[in-house]
C-alpha cells in the first residue's frame, strides 16, 4: 500500500530539514564531529557497521506495517480500505483517507488481501500549557534520603519533597530514571542502564507505606531499623537495600493480609488488566532470573526467547512468585501516583537498555545485538563514549509498527507531568559502535525522527505531559528549530551559554548544571577538581577556571565571595530567565562539591552512588536551599 501525501504529514520518514552532513541512510555515510564546533568532515561508513546494517536489512517484515500522519492530513491510497478506529468504530473508505481521522492508533485493512497495517494519527505538537512558567528541582532520588529512608531515597521521600516544593511555590521536579533493575544479584548504579524502560525499580518502593502493612505478621520496625542504619554511610549500598526490601515485600505478599480487603484486591486486578501481557511477561522474566541468573543469553535454550514453550505450565508452577512481581510493580505504581499529585514530576527516559535485560530479551529480533550505541569523540571526551546499550535496527523497529517505542514513551508518561528524553538526538541518528571496539570506530545510523516525534506528541497530549529534549552537545540548529516547532523544550545549561539567562528562548529549560557537570560549589571551592583526582581522573583546570570566571560574571560576585552568596546570585539570574522552566540542582541546595556522575573518572564505583550531604529534613532548612527558593519565588512566583 502506497500513501501519497496531500498536505504536510509524516509519511516520509527521512528528515528533509536536516543539513546535508546529517542526511545519511542506514548505508549512506558517517559524520565524525571533531569538536563542539562541528568540522565538515565526512568519511565512509565503517565496514563493520555497514555489514551489520546490511545483515539487518532482511526479514524486517512488510514496509507497510505502519503509516504515520499528522492530524488533519488526507492521503490517497492504491485501493479501497477498511478503517478500524481504536474506539471500535469501523468504516469503509475509498482511495482517499479523510482528513478528519481522530488522533490515535488505528488499523487499516486492505479489501482485497485482508492485510492490515497500523495507522498512527498524531497531533502537530507536544502538550504545553499556554504561558507555562514554572520552577522546581532536579533530583537524583536515590541520593535524596530522609531519616525514614532504608538506605536509599524512595517514593515516600519523593512525595515529601514534592509536597514541600508545592508549599514553597515550586511546580516541577525532574527525577533520574526510576526504571527497573534485576530483582536479584548485583545492582547497576547507573539509572541510565536499566533492564527495561517500561517498569519501575523496586528499590524505590517504601514497604511501610504499603496499605495494610501495619497489620502484617512482620516486625517491619526491625527491617526499617536496619534500613535506617544504612543512611549512616554516604555511599549507597544498593545490594543491602535490595535484600531488606525484598525480605519485607515478600513477607507482606506471602502473609496475604492485604488481600483480605476486597477493595485492594479489586484494584490490583484492575492494574493487572490495564497493564496486560507485558506485566505478566516481566514478572515471569524476574522469576526466571531468580532461577538462572541475570543474563538471559545464558539461560537454558528454550527460555532465551520470550515465546517460551509451555508458558502456561510455567506460570502455573510459579504463580505465587509471578504474582509477587506483578504486585511489587503495582505498589511502585501506587506510590509514584501518590508522589505526583502536588507538582509535575518529570520522568527521565534513558536512551536505551542493557543487552542482558528484559527489553532486550523481548525485542531481541529488532536489535543490532553486535553493536552498542554511544557518542563520537568531542571536546569533553577525547575518546568518545560507549554506553553498552544495543540499538534498534530502524527498519525492524518500523516493521514492529513502532510498538517498542510506543510502550516506552507511554510507560514514561504514566503519572508524569512531563518527560525528559535523554540524548534526544537519538531520535534522529545514533552512533553505532561494533561491540568490543573503541567509540571512535563507530558511525552514525539514521532513524525515522518524524515518526518517532509524532508518537511522542501523541502520548504527550494524551497524558498531559510536557516534553524536554536533552539536546546538549553537537546538535544542528535545524534540529533544535524542528524540536521547538514540536514544543519539545530544549536544554539551556549556564556553563555552555554565552547569552545571559534573560535571552534564553521560552521553549527551553534553564539550569545551572546537570548530573554530569560540576556543581556551583565544586567549581567555586575547587572541590570538583579534588574529587576528580581522588577518583583517578585528570581535571581540566583551564576549563574549571573558565567556569569559575563564568560564575563571577553571571552572579556578579567578587573572587572572595562565599559559596552561599554565589549560589544565591547565580540562581537570582536563572530565576529571571525567559525559559518556561527553571531547575535548581538539589546538590546546589546542600552546597555539595560532588556531582552525581564523573563520566571520565578512572574509578567509577562512586558514580550514581553517593547520598546527599544532608538528609531531606535538613536539606529543606539549609541556607542555600532557602536562598534558592526565595529567588525563585521572587522572580518567578507560582504557576
């Protein structure tokens, strides 16, 4: 079936606006950026990547498996079609698809052969309230511990922080990815390497907050006390946290007293029905991980594929364990919902998932399993970066009617006031690196950005979720302009911007720093350089000196100013930004000198693993926190 556009539409999934340097196909070429000011250098696509792409070309299914159009567009088709709308209504069409098809996921069926394809009708832009003007906090939840935490910041802490933020005039909280890790074995510190982007991490579930927990035959106080003791160490011991929480959650589940309440039982059943087969599949995967370890590629042969034989028999034999993992996801979902009621919680969407985890197991046939994605060499990483995450083959993703991407965005928008798309350029092109090779041996592979952005817009509008695109680094201005037309907010980080905050575009998020960049105190006191040396790194002192001078210029402070004054003056300028959202770093509220992640550190065991200097109750009363709030309230007010 061929669709011919009458109007703008999304049918052509090559992005015409991208400059010639980026207009490459899966087999076409590569751009190697040599610095932040991109050099116009093109080189042939490396043979290893070309061969992987050619190998992936076959067995991708019908090219007509999905069609994506913009709301209001009309299209001409080869022959009459039957249209089944997602609301269940059905109509027979001639050779023209009318322009009044509602937004949604519909089905087209050929009248001659009965072949079906998905029709996605999307709005032109993402959700964004008119004149939206907000402020809030950027938070690494694992580090935001309170006195009641079990060694790690959790969803009860997120609720407390959200409620406190709302009371003080704030509107948003951006949290690190809260996606699932393995339920057994060593825990991955980086929240950007989950085993799935569709389900939550049970480390963030608060056992004492579970309805009915107080009536269980379990001394939760004993386990809670052991958890509280973990707060005494600044390094977060995820393995110890997992053991305590699994023990508490299993006792609550096995005790079954929460089920004696018919209202709770019915709510759990509704959640399972709503989540459908993916939830059961994920729970089954967790049970298999208990039996055979945390890499499905090493499991018994029949279980290395999601279409396992005798699945019903397996489920029956392990119904209690499977039910447990479904129940823990329900608890995560309920607690996340409770935390999201007073401010907009923005969920961070990682660019990928681990090759040994759930999403890779389910969608293994759509992945280039001998490749990883990353970033080419640039001014901040001379060797480039390899992230250890397998890429989707673009044509295979399309052959699946974009279902993996749809499920990912939809899950991220659940109980969300917004989402942040990490490495948003990954919707346009991704840097493929042959497994085991250095990042510089990679090459760019093009993705159907028009289609993917249409799906983001559709899910965003349905959920009422604002979209942020992390567009730091080498990003063409044409791409930024296109994202802006879609109402995807860009990122404006003070360290990189030559213009003052008052000149930032409205469709942007303004911040002083990010999780990969130095804190204000770290630059001002020299603490960031010290921490880098302690972790085996080599700080770029010239760069840090430039950052310190920037703090002086932006804040209007002299060289002898104390940290609190620097923080106050810088956030006074950021609060006056034209940006729709201004984010303050939680680390800047504590005066902390350590950033959450040091990408180039030789020893990385502390990355993503250090708690805040202050517990949440004390952070709320810290001088720098109060000064940031005062500046935001004075210059931005509450929405």
